[in-house]
């Protein structure tokens, strides 16, 4: 009878649970309890995801059995896509292994590679033996008949698997949202790459502009056109392009060319300048003597930059915190490369003081950088130093003979007391014309001369033209920007310049997503090796001891109870 009395209550409880589950399918809430809010989408990401008004399908090719590090990447990718899909139901995803039913996985890898999605081979240990495994760390976003590839990894040459995966996970939200942005939005912003003043050849800037070309329209802009029709050239520049990039010019600018650029800036045009005020290259040292002469490079831009609030001084910045130079010794098959200190190549970490220099994991490499002097002659322009040398810096005047013999000289720290020197500076605000109260180099009939800015503009000046230059492999193919071919080290030049261009073109949302920090716990491998016996004893031995102790006590109590 007692059981029968409890039946109605049991039925009510079951019905209540069913009702709660049913209502929960309509009303639910996700809570992110992680300290770094890794599973919370940033506002800029939500703004782009909100643009998805019809089905968008993400195919992720990261299914299968992987080592622990890549399993973490697989899981984090799944968690992020679940959060995106939960925020906008138009976004769905499928995780699959394209090689699962393939007779020859290499055929599948070749097909992916032909679409620019390169497979990733790596070494794994199985049953104490080392084996090779290949994965496809890629996804594709598909929407309205269009598809864009999305790389799930962030390549860091020479990094440990933990750092490699950490950087990739740190970049996941950015890489997916950037892919969605490329898929949903046309290339509305346009970048002009100035030509005809001895700038870097296309092969040396290929990697940077290939990446930028995924988001922006890129086109060369001939400055020689200024000589034949300067006014038409100015109109074409300011009516067509949102940003001008000047990548290491070596020929002096004419006054007419400067006037065109000046008026472009005063009409709200943004610009990125990568300037060498001193002529000096590592290749110049690769001769029998191992020495060469560095000398000032006259670009006829001193008055131009002075009016905007900076001066690039023709001095070389030497820094005790620097990248090595790789030199060959021996002949033929006996040739060996040795890395030696070379203080003319400062490396500077990101400050995390501005969206441009935030969350760049690797230091930025400079080669024969110059000092930027920030002036206080323009109250309407805000100046922000983005990168500097270290406190252990020395300034070398030119002309100066530079010799590889300097490698053998032990540096005296007392000589390196010049302090941090600005190497990259952001200028933003209302500029005044460099030709104010001066004779104009040509008359304009259709375009009005501006003495002061009509719209605020942004400008980044970097005192090293090679910061945007990628190395080439022996066949002349461009390598990734920031990768030093000779030392095999990777630097953060590409990330810094991507942030710079995003900021100059007001794509602050993408910068903010990239700057999101995620704290992932990884095991300290050396520490694990040192303390493995202790933890094995605690995790295996301690439970056995406690269980034995419990058994002895239980047996003693039971014996005592029944002995009576």
C-alpha cells in the first residue's frame, strides 16, 4: 500500500522532468566560466556573424586520432564552432576525415594542395617507435555558392608542438571570422602600392600582399605618371585608394610627387611608409673582404615628414638584443653555417600598448634600422610610438664602414646607453600641408589646394624598409614574411604589418579579435620527467594505501562488534 501511495508522486516527478526538458529545448542559456572567456565571442565577431542571413556551412577536415596537442586543437575548434552556431543558427558545421574512405590518402592530399590547402606532416610515437602522420588542418566556409579556405594552424617555424598549438588556438576566432568576412563582404577597401621610386620588387613583397589580397583590393600605382599629368594622377590616387604603401624606396621623390602624396594625405588618405634613411644591406657583406660602406640615402622626404611631426635620422641603430647573422664556413660539401651575433639587426617585442602592437607572440625583426625622432611641432596630430629598440642601444653615424670583423669584438655595455629609440611611429589627426606657404610645384585647375586637412588621416612610419621584405628560397620563390631563410627563425613582422594595415583601414574589429588572449594549460615536459615517480606514487600508491587502511579498520570494527 505504501508503494501505491508513492506512485502519484513518482508520476508527477517524471512528468515534471519531461516538461522541464521540453521547455529547455526552447529556452536555454550557455555560461562561460573560464577566466579568459575563451568560449565567449567578441563583439566584433558577433557583428560579422550577424551578417549571415542564409545558411553558411563550415566543413572542418580535422577528424581522426591525433596526438594530445592536436586533439586539443580539434576540441577547441569544435567548441568555437558550437558557440558560433549557437549564436546564429544559420551557421552550421561538419567535422570529417576526407581520407577515411580513400584508397590512397596521398591522392586526397594532392587534391587539397592543388586548392592551396597544404597537408601537415608530423612525427608521432606509437608503441615506442617514431612514425609519420599527416593531417589536414583546414576548413572551408561555404555560402551562396562561394567557398573560402580557412587555415586552422598558425605556422611558427621551430616552435614546440605546445607553442605551435597554443598559437593556433589563440588565432582560431580570428581566422574563422576573417574567413566569414572575406566570404560575406566584397573587397571594398583598396590599397595602392607605389612604384617607380626604386621600391622593393614584387617577389620581395609577395607574401604580405598575397595575404592582404584576401581582404583588400591591391594595385600598383605608377608615380612616373606625375611627370606627365600630376593633377590627373592626384585625382586617380585620392578617388580610388584608401591606403598608400611605400615599400623601401631607393630613388629620391620629386617635389611634384611629394605634392601629390601631400594632397592625398590632406584629403583623408592613409599611408604606410617603410623607409631606409641609410643604404646598407646584408648582401653587401657577402664578398671576399666581408666589408662595405654604409651611407645616407637621400629620398628628399625630410621636409615632408618634418611637417607631419617626425624626422628619420640617417643613423644606424645597434642593439644588444638583436638577431644573429648566419655565415658560411668551409667549401663545397663541407660548408657549414654558423649563427653569430650581429647588433645591426634589432629585435623588438610588441608592447601591447595599442591595437597595432597587441598580442604578437614573436619579436619583430629590423635590419639596419634608423632612429625616428618624434617632434612637438604639430598639436593637431597624435603621435604613438609602436616599436622601439631596447635600453641597450647605440647609435652609429654614417658614412661608416661595416665589417664582419665586428663580430669578433666583445661589446662593451657602457657603449650601449642611448636608451630605447623609436623605430615605428603612428601619426593620426589633421595634418598640415608640407607645401603651406611654399611655391607649389605645379598648378591645379580641377583640384583645390589644401593647406590643412579636410578629413583626419592616419600614417605609420617605419624606419626600416626591409621589415616588409620576405626572403626567397634558392629557386626564387617567396617565403613567408618574417621567416629568416638562413637562421630558420620566424619573427612577427607579418602579424605586426597586418595589424597596421587593418588599423589604417579602420578594420579595428579584426585587430581586436586577433588581440584576444587565451590561457591554455600545457604540461611542463621537463618538470614532468623530473617528478614522474612522485606523481605515480601519489596517484597509484596512495589510493591503494587508503583502501588497505580502510579494509583494516573495517575488519577490526567488524571483529570487535561480533566478538561480543
